[in-house]
C-alpha cells in the first residue's frame, strides 16, 4: 500500500500526522506499562504519577521511533513507490522530510524533559535507561550502524519494548528490581517483536533490493515464520509456567487469546500478499493489547 502524489493532496494535515504516528504500533508502548503497573499494584507498590509519566514517555519514544523510521528510511532509499506496507508520510509526499525530522527531534526533546521526573524518582538507573532508549529510537534506522539495517531490530524491540520497558516502569514505582518483573517482561517483549517480524516479513523483497538487511532478509521467509511461532510460544509458555509455578489458574487467562494467535500464524505460513500481511500486522498489535490486559488481570488476581 502506498499513496500517490495525486492522492496525497486529499489527506488532511491532521490525518497525515496520525499516519506518521502509526497508531497500530502503539500497543507495543502501552502494554509493558500496563503489565508493570499491575505487578506493582499486586504488591501494594503502585505509584500513579510515575506510572502515568512512564506511559507518556513510552508512547512518545514509540512515536519518535516511527518518525525516525519514516524519515531515515526515505533518505536511505529504503522507502520507494514499490513499498506495500502502510503509508509512509515522507515517501508518499504527505509531509516534507525536514518537517518529519524536526517533529522527531521535538518528540525526543519532550520525552527527555518528561523523563527528568522519572530520573528524579528512580535515579541513575533510569537516566541510563532513558538515554539508551532515546539513542536507540534514532539508531534503529540512522547512524553508521542502524539496527534495522544490520538485522538487530528484533533484539532492540525485545529488549527495549519488553525487558527494559516492563522492568523500568516497575522500578520507578517500587524503587527495586524484581525477578517477577523480568518474567513478566518476556511475553510482552515476545509479542512486540512478533509485530516487527510481520512487518519485516512483508517487506523482505523490497528491503533486499534497497540493501536493508533486516533479520527477515538475512534468514529468509521460512525461518521468519519459525521465529514468529517461537515468539508466540514463548509468550504462552510463560503464562503456562506461571500457572503451575504460582499454583494459580488465573495465569491461564492469556491463553484465551490463542484463537486470535493461531490465524495470525497461519497467515504468515500461507501468504506473502502485502494487504493480507498488513491485516496480520494490525492483528498482532491487537493480540499484544489483549494478552497484556488478560495477563495484567492474572497478575492482580493471582
């Protein structure tokens, strides 16, 4: 899917900025904060203001990453008219490159300012996490060694939108690190990474032609299908393990999302059509949101 120059003029500025923010990717920012806050609440340690600021910072980092991808992929020639994914506002002519770049810098600046409160609450560990998160938001597609172009995007998403996001949000509320928070981060990181797998699987052919060496390009379609399945297996495996480890049937709740997960995996196994995979991309985002909600209920009740 791409927008032509003639159709670009029909899109309002507000709609263009909404497309640039890519709302379908935002569950990856919200899910870890919800899960970490549920865990903190279950331990009588929930802190509303740090949780709210952490949520806002997570959303802004996701949006900044999306803007950076839009700008730098275009500048590197990775986004062309052949692209079959959701609209990229720079490539389609909806917004000028310089405008998107400036918006990215503004969002990063706002995130930094808000993050100072979290640093005040949590100290130098949060400062380190914050600085690395901001740097990686840009380094994902920019710099001399862009993560997405050398096959490290999947690792980045798992670490920063899973482990770091959950444990960091938990830390600013409780001021301690927790084994429970690490375990809770694994399914969130896994399904967040699965979103990226669908995106890169869809773009294998165009990314290969533009020399964007994502992990999907490096390992191929069959291995990418296996990766997607293993990530889902990890998410559900954690829930099953906690069911027995905690002797709590509440952790079976996330398994209620399996009827959504199986058709998504089937799409990857059977289709390379861009439109179909775009639906699978949105479906994996919805899977993450629903899994995080049910897993949070399990943490609160179990």
